[in-house]
C-alpha cells in the first residue's frame, strides 16, 4: 500500500536519524551526496539544500557526481524541475560526517518520493563481491533477481533475491568475483523478464547496487549500476513490448512475422494477445490475413515502451496500425485509467465510451486510440460504446468493477453483423 508524501517524509527523517546515530559521529566535518533521478514525469531535476542549489539539471535515469556537504543535524531539501523555483518535493534530512549517500528520487506526477542509502558498507570478503537491488520503479511491481556467470538463459536458474517491492531494497547477495549476466523479472514469474543486463562486473571485495529506474510503458525497467563509492553506468532496456489486436472479420487469423524472430504473434479475430518482448529500435514486420501478406511495417519502438499493433477492417481489406500504451498506474489510490481503441471499421462515425452515462472517451475515429482518462475506481452499472445516430450501444457491459490504480482498455472490434467489445485490464 502506497504511503502519502507526508508519511514518506516522516519515514525518511526517522531513517536518517537512525543512520546518523549508528555512524558514531564520523571524524570528518563533511559528507558526500550523489543524486539519482528515477522519475520520468518530472524531467531533469534541480536539488537544493538549505536554499542553495547543489545538483542541477540531473537528467531522467542518470546519476550526478558527488557533492560535499557540511555536516548538520537538520537540512532543508527542496527538489524542483530543472530551471524552476517551484518545489515538487520538500523534506528535512540530516547528514553524518565521513559518510557517503545516494539519494534516489522516484514516483509519478504529483507523487515524487525520496529513498536513500549510505555507501559505507564493509567490503566483501577476499575473492567475493556483493550485489543488491533497489527498486525505484513504482509501476514495475515487485521484482525477482537472477544472475549467472555462465548461463545465457534464465530457464534453469533459481532466484537470488525475491519480491523486491517498489521503494524496497534487497539484502546483499554474495557472489564469487567475476562477470555476470543479470535478469530482473516480475515477482514469481521468471518468464516475465523486465530487464536483462548482459554484463555486470563484480570485482574483488566490491559492493554493487542496481538501482531500478522506470520506463514509459510501466512494466519494463531501466537501471543505474553503482559501485559503492565508485563508478556508475546506465543500462537502457534492450527491449520493448508488443501485443496484437486481431480485429478483422470473425475467424480471420492475423499473423505478425519479424525478420529477426520469424513468427512473432498470431491469433484469430476477434482477440487480443499478451505482450511479447521485441528488440527496441527499428523493427520490420509483415502482417498476414489468413496467410496472405497484406502489410509491411517498419516500427521504431522506444526502449521500455508498451505498444499495440491493431489489425482492423475486413479479411480482404485489412489495415494495420501501431499505437503506444501507457501502463503506468494512476497516482491516486481511488482512481483507475481507461481508454477506447476503435477497430470497428464499419462504424458510420466516431465512437464514444461512457461509464454510467458519463463520457470517458468521445469522438474516437476508426483506427485511433483515445487519451487515457482517470475515473473513480469501484463499481459501475454499465460501460457502453455508442456511435452517432444510434440509440442501441455497440457494446454494453453491466455491473463492472474497476480496480484502483489499474489500467483498462475497451477495444471495439468486429463487423456490423457481429460487433465485438472487449474490456481488457492492461495492468
């Protein structure tokens, strides 16, 4: 359960006091702090301590250099969007002498949060190294950690650490020194890979922290890899996610082939596939209707994004279109996100989606997706999709319950003879 900003600040303040008490009052009169910006919505950040800017223009997904601070029992921290004076987060923090800190800022619009840790842990044993994960993505959910110096696939591996929750950190895991491939997966599901890091070097006696940072799609993640008191490197996800919405005539099979992976997706209309991983960047696809190729697409998929390939129209005159998905949760604990995708090619005009007669999406043309709307979670007596000039809805769902902080899409597919509406929970 997410805590309010006030509760988070109280927790942070108490935690900092505990750290200061445990440090025994270092002999130095200064501390060192570096910043990680793990918040997509705010762009680059400026960070002030006691009214003085200390870290400026820290880009999303990046780590600043160390700045030295005078040791004080209480400092006022203020975070702003780069170049702005308006605070998006304020807190009271403390720094202990002869101590290094990493401050991680994360969270979605309207809910920027701070988590931090010290970088003064004792070295690992000779011939060994230690690794841990700090989950700075509020949308990824809990993550499991896998690592191997020899395996190239995750199939037969056992998790090194499990259920690392957003804002949480795993315990240190000891490894023999060496170079490892690392995977982060959805908790309890090793087939749902959220990030694969080809190479993480664990040098003798070193401590390495993987800071998970969010993606635009919500499910996949990026990372910053920090050596304690040492180098930092950025890891951008090598993948995006893609799903197929087959919306042609009833029973028509839609197949998507990739030159890199051959058959990528294939399902019968009307239906929606699960997401699959595809390489980021430019990808060439061919789309078939009942084994007859009708479209060739070149997609440029950004790293970490979720995407929908909509095939709509008829079996003999199909159309294919790719659109972006935003599967990040609403910030409010009482809201849910919803949109309409119109694949109903025979429509006489743009479609409207309503929840208990309140419009959620209006005037959505065929082949388009509406913007996401935030509506109250809970029970609705009806969801319906209508077209101009008709009193009867094309799609009607009764007694629907929408979960809080979830994301839904209503797909309008099919033909006039057999209109099909599908309500899909995307997260």
